[in-house]
C-alpha cells in the first residue's frame, strides 16, 4: 500500500482540490486528511471507498493494488448532471424485454474491422 498516499495526493491535485475540501467531504479535519497523504495514519475503509467514488477510480487503484484507474464502474459517479451510473442501471432494469431490445438497438454501434 505504499502507493496509496501518493495516489491520494496525485488525484486530489489533478482535481484541483484542497486538503481542507477533501477532508470536509470525508467529514474529517484537514490535518487528519493530511496525515493520510503523508502516510501517518490508517485510512478507514469508508473513507477509501468515498475517495474512490469522488475521483471515479477503483479502490484497488487507490490502494495501489492495480495500476488501472477504472477496473470497475463506480455506480455513484455522476454521468450527466446529478444522474449517476447507478440511476441509469436502475432505469434500464425496469424496462421490459421489448424496451430493452429497442434500447440495445439504439445504443449498439458495430465495431470497425
């Protein structure tokens, strides 16, 4: 997990966020968040999941287990405005078979050879 604290900082900086802002989103102080980035404390599972969602990366990437940022789709990540991937999946699951077929016909784009 030696990459964890460096990835936290890198992602925060890529998003242009302050430690104070991220800490407030997690419900902790700037100093507590800073300790995470300096590898001076163990982060809770809850906070790791919240950070992964905030940056739309997998927890495996955040924790340094994977080098692929998006091994999974975060269902809480915003897709358009306040609409999340989870909202879209919920709506798709409520479609009947005919509506699903129409949706797939509309979305399907054949791959180029």
